[in-house]
C-alpha cells in the first residue's frame, strides 16, 4: 500500500522580512555597522579617560600643611603633641583656639596623660571671629615623667572643634622663650624634621603623640653629620594608645650639629612635633623652638619673613632622607623683584645641608627664599633662627618652609607687644603680582573681619605686614587673603621671646 | 447456559455454544469477551484473531463500537465472523463496556478488553481457572508491550492515598518472570480484565463518569469494598499496543480529566477518616507541584494538579451523594486495603515526569538507561565527546566548591535554615540596614524551597545553585538556539560556547548571585519570549499562546526574585531585534518581543507583590536594585568578558572569532539571526563599557549581568556558525570560506582552552575562604549585647547588597556577626540608613574624627574594611582616602585581622537593646532634627546592654531603653505589662522610658499587616495558577470539541 499523495495546499508564503534569505548585499551594511561600532569604541578606548586625575588643590594643601577646618565641617580635630601640662615644666603648653568661621563654635579640649590615667576634657566656647586660650594645666595637671627606656611620658592634647572655620595653635613656654605653632589636623605615618641638633647646650625633643585607641609602633632614624643613624632602642618603639612619648634625641644621637629626624610608623598613626631648647651651655643660641613635622619630603619649599638684623642668625637646613645625593637651588625673594641667581647647594644622601641665610641677604632688606631640588630626590627644608643682643629679643625659633601655596592663611595673632616686632610676611612665588590683604576680626570676636592693610606683592617677591603698626591686638584672629597663591608666615620677636610659624592655610582658597 | 433475564438481552454465540465442539456432559461457564473499539487501526483484527484462537471452549465475543467514524462491522466480520457487533453512540470506554449489562445474558464471566490487546491462546482459560481457584471477582492478566513482548507494562496495579496509580514496574523493565505469581492487587486495568458477571451487575458496571483514567480503579475498588477479591494471574498474558493516541486527532488521553477522575474516586470511596488528612495534604502537595510545574515550564505535562482538586471540591454535593451510595455497598473497611496501596507514588511520578530531561523518560532508572543507551550510541560522535570532556572539566573545575562549599563572598552569603528564611520572609520588620517596614524578598522563599529539596542542607543547596549555573545556562542557550535553527549540533555548540564564557566564572569569583542567576535563566527567558512572540499572530493564536506568556511571567518572577534587574534583559533583547531590523528586518518581531517582555514583566511584578512594589518605589536608592558598581574596565576587558579573574588572555577572543563565522558567511535566516545575535552582544558590551568609559562616577549594575546578554549573543552566533558550516559551506571547494570556518573552529578551541585553564584551581577563582569564617569570633560577641558590623569599602568586595554613597563608597550593615542570606536583597535605603552614609562621608572628607560616635547609636561595634572579597581573593583598592580616614578616627581601635581586611572596634559602641541610666537619660537627644550632630555631640554616660531576648529580656532599668532600629510607630515595649512611652532618640531610633526595673518586651505591632500582605501574595499566586489551569484546559478543550475520547 502506498501513501496517498499530499493534498494540495496553499502556496508557500513568502518569508517574512528578516526571516527569509536576505540579499547578499545586506551583509555589507551589517559588517559596516559592527565594524564601525568596534572602531568607535576602540578609538574612545585608546584615547584614555576624560576623568581628571589631578588632585584638587585643597587636597594637596591639606596633605602638606595644617588647614583651617572647612566651613561646613561638623567637627574638626587638632592634635597638639609637644608641651607639658604642669606649671614650671620644660615646655608649659597652652592651646589657642581661633574661630574664623561663620558661627560661634564649641570646642572640647581633651588632655591625654598617657599610662593608666584617664583623659580629662574641658568644653569651651569660641566666639565667632575670636579666640580662646586654654592652658593645658587648667584641664589636667599632669607632670611629665621618664619611663624605663629613658623616654618622657607626658600629655598630648586633642582639640575637637564643633563648627567650621576653626584653627588651633599651641604655644610652649620655656624659661626665657616662647614658641608657637599650629597643631596638626591629621595624624600620619611619616614625619620629617630637618632642623635638629644635639650639640652642646641643645635639648632636642621629638614628641610622638598617639591619640588613637590602639598602640602605634614607630621607627626613628636620623640623618646626621656622621651619617645615617638608626638607634636600636628607637626601632619598633611603642607609643601606647592615647598617650604622648617624647624622645630626648640627645640620649640616642650624641653631639651632632645637624640631626634630621624621620619618624616612620609601622602600625597606627601618630602626630610628631619637635622642640629645641637651647640652654646657657649652648655657645650660640638661647631659647625654645617648636615645629610640626612635614608629612613627606618635597621638591619645592618656600618661606617668607627673613629679617636680617644685628644679633640675629638665620639658617636654612635642607635634609635629604634619600640614600642618593641630591642638589637644591636656594633663591632669595626680596620686597622688590630682583634678578638674583639661585645658589646651588649639594646635599649628600641621608644628610643635612646648612645654608646661612645672611649670605643671601647682603642688602639687609627682609626677604624670603625658595628652595628647589634639581634632582629627583625630594628634601625637607626648615628654618632655624636665633636672636641675641643687640636684637630686640633673645630666643630661637624654627619653622618648616611650605611646600604649598594658598590664597588664604589664618593666624591667631599671638603675644604682641608694642615694644616687640611682629609681622606677617607674604611670599608671592608666582609669575604675576598679587594683591594681598590683611584682615582681622575685631578684638573679642566679630561677624566679619575688616581689612587692616593691603599691598601689592610683585611676582617672585615678598611683602610684610607689621602687626604692631597696623594696630592688631593679641586676641584678634588675622587672615591673609590674596588673589593669587602665596605663602604667609608670622614672625614675633619681643620681650616674651621669638617665634616663627607658617599660617594655617585655607584649602578652599587654594 | 445462562438465560436472558431482560428483554433486551441476548444469548451470545460462542465457541462452546450450540453447534460447538464442547462435551455436553461437562457444564463449563461461558465467558463473554466485551471488546470496546473506536476508530480502530490494524490492531483490531489481531485482537479479534487472538480471541478466536483461545483454547477456552466457551467464549463468546461482543464487539462494542463506541461511535467510530466508520462502521467497523465488515472488518470485524472478516476477522471473527462469530463476533456480535453493537454500535453505540457513547463515546467513552466505560459507557460502551456497560453495554454488556444489557446485551449479555448467558455468560458467567465477562472479559472486558481494549481493541488493541492480543491475548495469548491460553489467557482466558488461565484467568478463569484462577478466578475459580481463588474465588476472585476480578482477574487480570500480565500485560506486556505488543511491540516488544519482553517489556512488561503491568502485572496488577496499586494506588497511593491520593489515587495516583502505580504498577511497580520500571519503564522498559524486561519480563524475566520476576513478577509472576498470583496475588491480590488493588486493581487491574481494563486493558483486559475478567470480571464475574453477577458482580459486574451488582456494581452497576463501570461508573461512566470516571472515564477516562479511573473507571477500572473505581470498579475494582468498589468490588473490593463489596468483598470481592481482585487478582492478577501472570500466567495469563496479553500484549498491549497502547494505541490510545493513534485513533486520530485529539485521541490522546486527557491528563487533566484523568487526574480529576482519580481524585473523584478517592473522594468517593475513601473512608471519612482517611479523607481528613488526604484532602489537605493532597491540596498542599498539588499546590507545590503546580508551582514547580509552572517554574519548570513543563506545560506539556501540566496536569493542573491543583485544578483537579478544585474541580472536585466544586462538586461537593455530587461527591457526597456518591459517597452515600458507596457507604451502602461497603462491606469491608479502608484499613483492610492498606496493604495493597503504594506510598510516595506521586513524588516518584513527578520526579520522573518533570525532572527528567527527555519526555519519554518516566523515572530515574529510565534516565539512567537512556543515558547509557545514548552514550553507547553517540560516544563516537565528536560533539558528544566534546560535551563529555567539557562536563568533566566542569566537574574538575568545581571540585573544591563541591567538596568544600561555596565561600560566603559577595551575595553568596550563607543560607540559614529553612525556618529561619521563612520566618524572615514572614516578619513584618525587615532586619537589614537600620531596619525597615519594606516587604521581605521572595528570594528567601525560593532559597527555602531549594534548601527543602535537599533536605535542609543549605550549604549544599547554595553550592548547587552556584555550580549548576553553567549547565543550566548552557541548556538555556541550547533551547534558544534549537528554537532558532531547529538543529541539534548548532544548539549544542551554542550551549557549550555559552557555558565556556568567562561570565559565570567571574560571577562566582566575585560572589554575584543575581548575575549568576540571570546567566542561568536568562536564555530560557529569551527563548520563551521569542517563541511566544513568533507564535502570536491573531487573536486566536494569542489565546493559545497565553500559557506561554504566563510561563514567561512565572519564570521572570522567579528570576527577578534572585536578581531584580532581570526584566531588563528581555527589554534589551527586544531592543536588539529592533535595532537589527533596519539591517535584516524583523521589526515587528522585535515589537512583539517587547510587548511580550512588558507583559511578562507585569505578570512577574504581580506575582512578586508586595516586594516588587517596594522595589519600584526605590528610585532614590538605585544601589538597592543592584546599581552598586563602578567597574574600571577598558574596552579589551569588556570584549573579553574580563570582569574578574577569568577572561584574561586570548581565550575570550576565540569565542568572538567563533561567533564571527555566521556573520561573515551565513545566508538566509542564519545570517539574519547572526546579525541579531551580534547586535545583542554589542548592546551587552556597550552597557558595560559606555558607563565605564564616559561616566565612571555613576554606579551601574554588576558587569556580569549585561555581559550575560553579550555572552548569549556570542554563543548563539557561534552556534549559528555550525549551521552555516553545515548548510552553506560543507561540500564546497576549499577556499576562503573554509579558512574562515577553520579560524572559527580554532577560536572555539581557544575558548575551550581558557575554560580548561581556569578549571585548575577547582573553584573558578573564588576565594579559598570567607570573612564569616575569618571573623567567626563575632558569633560569641553577641553575649556582650546586640551589635552591628559596618562593612565599608569598594562595593565590589563588600558582602551582601551594599548601600552606595555618592562618592562610590559602599557600606553594609550586618547584625551580630558577618551576616547571612536573610540580609540579602536589603530593603531600600531610608532616612535612617542614609545617616550611616552621611557619617562615612564626613569621615572620608576629614570632617570628623569621631566616626565611632556617629555610628554608636546604630550599635555599630565593628567597622570592617575589606580590600578583597575574601581571604586569598584578588585585591581591590578601597575608595581613596577611606583607609586614612578610618585610621584617623579617635574612637576606632584597630584589631588584628587577616590580610585583606582592616578591622576596627568602636570604643563608643552602644549595644542594642541597651538601657541608659535614669540619671543620664537627659544626655540622650530626643527627636533631633540633626541626628548626625546629635550623635557627635552626645556622650551617653552609663549604658548597659539588655540581656536576653528583646521580647523577654532579663530585668533592666529604670532608664531609657534604646532600640537601634529605625523609628517606627509600631514598635512598642512593655515592662511588667505596662506600655512604655515611645520616644525617638537621636532623631531616628526607638527609645522607651522605663520608670521601674523589670523585664522588657520589645515588639513590633505591624506583624498582622505583613500577614495580610502575604495572604494577598498567596491569593495572587493562586489566581495566577487558576488562570494557568484554565488557559491550559481551554487550550486542550478547544480541539476536543471535534473529537470524542478514545477507549
């Protein structure tokens, strides 16, 4: 039996578009489309990303120097490492909280005595545009004492300011001198100091403050005239939680004229400051200095405010922590633009070069200076100055130069006296002149600062505001504003001693 | 001879009748064979001839024609001239067989049989002898396959408590006399049954309403209840053609009707005590079965299990009447039949019918035989060998996952117990983040279901879900490509190309459960949507295809439960077809796919209510939907699917090369679909690369999700390449085309090499450990009070579903440990959750050094910053500034932790619940508008953890009881039965002022609302199932109008 033939059915339908055989000519458009897609993507892929990788200027500034708390900050924390908290101590400390924000601020000053003792806190209010001075001993009297390893255990201070626009400085007072400097905004894992010495009559103290609830482990190494030193006792040094340990450097590095310090934190984070106390045994200097460390070596540093005068000595110390030698160029910046030639200074590996600034300012005019490396290795630059009769005061001061520039710098005015010399110097490292204004809040606080002085600073020059002449009072908050990035530093030389300090930068103005 | 009792009866002629050769001195009983036929095939003559050749001398034959289209009388007369033919208008077997009640008057036994049964010559005699010997009322023969008489079909039958039949014989089981032996059985089928005529009359014959599917069961059961024995006599043998489906269009048995009739029989004949448990258990079991049927899309086998129960319950009165009648005739009790019943028949049947991959396969044993048979047959084929080798590599590559479990990285969180997951699902309060009233995700139910199937082994269930993604996804690609090409080899190659793709390996390495689920189920979704869209032309076709749409919706709901962005896959596929339309046509198809996708999405949304509604309202929190990642992938990475450890090198390029052949050389539909597949791939790639290139600061879904689409496009194109080779190239002269084909083949081989290389570590790049294991000590910390762990860092390495801040920093909160699957699919962020992000932002930007204080009211005790998904995983840099920010916090103490994890303890931590001393309650800000500031400025003094369960704590107070869940009016607390005043500490949390000491009971009062929503969801699912059942039934019934049921 055979199968019946299939019944006649409707004619096969024409395939619907896209399902039937497309003409061969359709292949080319498809290949073109696919190819173009890939080509465009490849072109964009090879052209790199549009996202800017350049860090914000504010971030760069904040990474290098203490900055004023942002106006919208909920709170800002400041860490003040060096200082003692009992009357008659080697460096009696007071905290100065200044408020350049838009509203009154509240602050919590916490003194961490270390050891088994509990921290003590004190709340203070800071009026808008005003400043408050809090002696550490008024919060907690805690004498500094040596531990078994010969280190000094003393108080560290944490200042939390609730509200934006604040800054915190601290001053330490020795027998005959006063040193002032900004506290740190951030703890870090590396701190560098260039201007240290363990020569006769010099007490070099490195304060290591760990404000956190877990211990930090730190390695301290030194670049000296005699080469690189890493004392065994200062390796894996434990800085206990919520305590400050001060290392008397002279106990570990004997009799070195130049001692640059690097504190590297293996575990945790710390704040490091250094003070130098030149006693009567010192042949050339007297007084007390205070500096906050640099978080990293840089290739360019600037500092204004060198005032040549009788009895004063100014030196710039350039520390190279790298194993390979480098070279820097030092160039003075005077009030008027001048065409000086930079002076090359070789700096050996892991060593410190000292340059007497008097040799740069032969004219006797005030000046600032810039230091730039000409090779790959970055450096740390710090100024060490001292005054002795016939100068207006006796004392010493150190301050790091600034690796960054900002359009705004803020200071607490400090201990100004009519008979002293106090000024804020501004260096314009740019290629165009800058207009710089000095603003000051009214004594006791005010809503807005008023301009107390304005001047034009030529390119690659510096200028100086005399605070006494301008009538600035000690309790006023002073602000430097410029229309171009500048560096501002304060210099006070008077009956209470001498101090040098960079301002606290305004990152948003950068 | 029997005499007629009624006017309508007649004496049947028989071999032993007058004129026959029987010995007049021996009175032997007459047997009347009742053969029911309808539209018979050639088997009818064989059946009649076998009756004619019986060695039993007194056998008469009555052929009842049940309304055949053509009168078979001539054929019957030709085969067996002695047979009497009756034609009846009844279409059903039972009604036709009942003709014997009126036609036969002189027979002692009736032999009722189908028209496709061939009896051995001694069968009738042997059955009759056994009937007399055992005094049986009903006797059945051994039935074997007529086409292969060695294969057994049945030797008596049994049922379980729900009426499901059971033969005790495995499919294809060879008759080796292993079942021979006369025995009582529950029933014998009407394929061939010898029944005493008086019994048949007493029972009133078959109950015609039980046809199809249960008329024989009903008859034998009633015979049993009436006290008659039902036996099988295996010495008597019958060969069955099983020709029920060969009688013309629509002749196949109606499975739904059979299920209905079986349940009707159970409801009618079971005792009341039995029904007390059979009904609820049967309904529940059918509900689960229906769900599984819906999920597995076995529409062809869908029996509308739940519908059968529903159909019978609607006929409650009829059932009750029938039960009364049965009770009157009952002489023995149900328990006397218990030994004859089988257990677990339905489960075995379901597994056999729905888990097996081949429609013919009915049991696991048969699967095994089929596999062995197929292997034997196809081993020589290279394709099969390749599949086998890759399957082996897959097993080798998964060995550590299979033996050691999947590490709990990303969203591969550990699965807790079934009850834990279900109670989390039923809870009115969602314990993710800082808490929420948002509905819990149905994914928890899915997890619980899968865990149940492996007897509660959550780890095994999780491992299987992860590891099986490869073959499941591959099978999906196979189905999709098979539907496109209608060919086997291209579909297999597409399946392999899909499974070889680095996408699932990278998803496993990074712990991305959702994208992995999308990889596995996405091809099925696309396949169903495409099939539905291709069928839907015209209203009638739309109605017919409704079931497909419902299946799509169900599967989409299931997939969405795992990955909320799953519907986008379908929409993107529709977009791909439409974008390809200007080049190759098919715009209407694209529109239909789009409409299908939208409709499927709507169904899925409805099935997932209320969770889906909550997700739809999560516009302010795209991270809650999966937009959490900012992959830094360049173009080459994207094209190579190199979003993780897999995909590096040339392997993935090979797959692209294999996929290019169809585009370069294909013709006709192959070229059309190759174009569409490539557009799919391009869209998938573009969805990953464009944001990475042009908007790197915008969070997007995990790259593996979109790359799954690209992988599927590449795989389909690769499969089409095989089709192109077979159709367009093979047989032509050696030339450029063959070179392209060779390149494609090499490309595929390179892809295989890449897959093989990644199999080396045995875990597809997944870490060899996980943070929950490393932080196991957290489990014991609960004794100090309830706490949270704040995980912060790059979202790609964070566990669970992170929140994402504007700067891309991710954070996750886990409770009392490292978290588990109950915290997956977190609730969308609300105001309280945002406070954590605010705190982190302040810390990251250096605007606070008191992060611990800010998160202390949230009971954050630990802050963990992973830089790897797990120990040993690839490192991932944390967001810039975050490590320094955390290290700079004054109240975070760093703890020791394994490499890749930075762990801090919050020294300002406040447990939950905790009691603030009465004297210090003034220090807690209430109802603050600025919660962050409030937390920062507040130094809560004396706080003690509340011990014990929050709902029944140890005595505490007096003071302010802090409960760090997001404030909600439905939280309440009582002490010794007194309701405490509810306040809002820190502006977001819950607090209760206790004026006296006592045991605190903190409760959430919105639980009833949650139960109501769950009920709504159940109703929606039930409504969906009813619609599915009605749709399926209507589709089957429509062609049935033109036909009558076959015997």
